[in-house]
C-alpha cells in the first residue's frame, strides 16, 4: 500500500514547538504572515533573521514525540511506499528516525544563498550576514519558503499523491496552499483520505475519515493498526 503523509505544526506541538494559529502562535508579537514573506525580508532583514534565528536556536531544546517516532517505525516497515511531506521547518521527523522526508516549506537548519543559490546546512545565526561558504557573498537568507514563494519538491509530491492509496494529514489547519489542496488532489486520483488532528481542520469535510485528538496518541494508534 502506498501512503503519503502530510504533517503540519500540530505534530510538533507536543514536542514544545509553538504552532502558527493556536492561541500562542505568535513569535515576538509577529504574525507569521507578516514575517514569512520576501517583502518583509527585503524591508526588515534583521527582524526576519531574528525571528528565524530564535526558532533555529530553539531546536536544540525540543525532542521528537511519539508521533514522529511512530512515522519512523512505519517508514522502517514500508520503505519507499511511505512518503512524509512536511510543512514544518523543524528537524524532528529526522531526529525521530525518518529518512524520507520532503520539507516543502524548507528547513531551519539550512541557509539559501541569494548570491549563488546554494543551499547550505546552517545551525547558527544568520543575523550577522555571514559570507556564503561557497561564493563568499554575504547574501545568506533562511532556506524557508515564504508566502508568495514556490514550495520545494512539488513535482515529486504531486506524483506521489497521484500514486497514493492512502493520504493522511496530521496536525495541520488546512489554511495554507498548495498543501491544503493535497487531500482533494489525492482523492481525485483514487486515494482514501484520513485526517488526524486535535480539532476538525478547515478542510475536514474533504476527508473520507477524520479522527480528532493529540497526535502523540492518534498517530501511534494509527500506525499500530497498520502494522498489527
Ligand atoms: C504558493 C514556512 C504558488 C515559513 C510557511 C488566497 C487563497 C488561496 C491561496 C492563497 C491566497 N493568497 C495567497 C495564497 C497562496 C498562499 C496561501 O495559501 N496563503 C494563505 C494564507 C491563504 N500560499 C503560498 O504563498 C505558498 N506558495 O502558493 O506558490 C505555487 C503553488 C503551487 C505550485 C507552484 C506555485 C507558500 C506558502 C508557504 C508559507 N510558509 N511556513 C515558516 O515556517 O516560518 S506557512 C506555515 O503555515 C506552515 O509551513 C504551514 O504550511 C502553514 C500552516 O500551518 P500549520 O502547519 O497547519 O499549523 P497551524 O498552526 O496553522 O495549525 C496547526 C494544527 O495542528 C491546528 O489544526 C491544530 O488544531 C493542530 N494541533 C495543535 N496541537 C496538536 C494538533 N494536532 C494534533 N496534536 C496536537 N497536539
């Protein structure tokens, strides 16, 4: 059985990573739509760097939770028949043991050089405008897909959705496109669809089935039901 799993901030919530749209979904008083845009970066690069530097630094203080671990267990069993597509820019899927993860909105632990286009693993701050290790130009920005920018790996994601027998959405509000449209695309290509979320998402009516509760409970239960 081919499965595509889409994850959002809700899968990392119980690890202590704030979500975007829950009550505390603000960083330093910023709305994510106000700082996660190329215009915001052009107008106030230092503020945007501080926003992402803080989130990158916070990665060391959080750990994968049972939901991340369960998906890694599922991948160990299904191999290439499972693809995890995440909207998250944290590294908790990987630290939970997953190896096939597509970060469609980029990653905190990566910097993108506006000079030469290189994507460089980056663990420190960018606010001091360090030179790109490849071209030497000081044009490193967060390697994150902002509103108005094109998500990464869309071709691979759409092919996987076309071939999927099952599409499972975990911990996402269904507020941002094109990720929010994946459920319909998968269903149009014959997949069954399942939502695992704390509360019904904006798109819950689009799913064949929806289960509501904490990801750290629902995801291991779902994986156990598949693996027996
Ligand atoms: C694009 C990276 C073209 C940055 C992010 C008008 C109509 C429709 C669309 C648009 C429109 N105007 C503009 C658009 C397009 C726009 C968009 O969708 N805007 C929205 C606001 C309307 N999209 C774009 O610009 C995208 N690009 O469209 O390019 C294109 C398209 C296709 C092909 C080629 C070209 C780029 C969007 C990417 C923006 N970057 N993140 C960063 O992280 O700082 S968005 C960010 O918010 C996340 O990445 C995520 O994608 C998004 C939504 O967040 P969620 O992960 O869902 O988190 P949220 O807090 O919202 O929800 C958490 C959920 O978890 C909740 O439901 C909660 O109940 C649940 N939960 C909480 N705790 C738990 C839990 N569940 C289980 N257990 C728990 N414990």
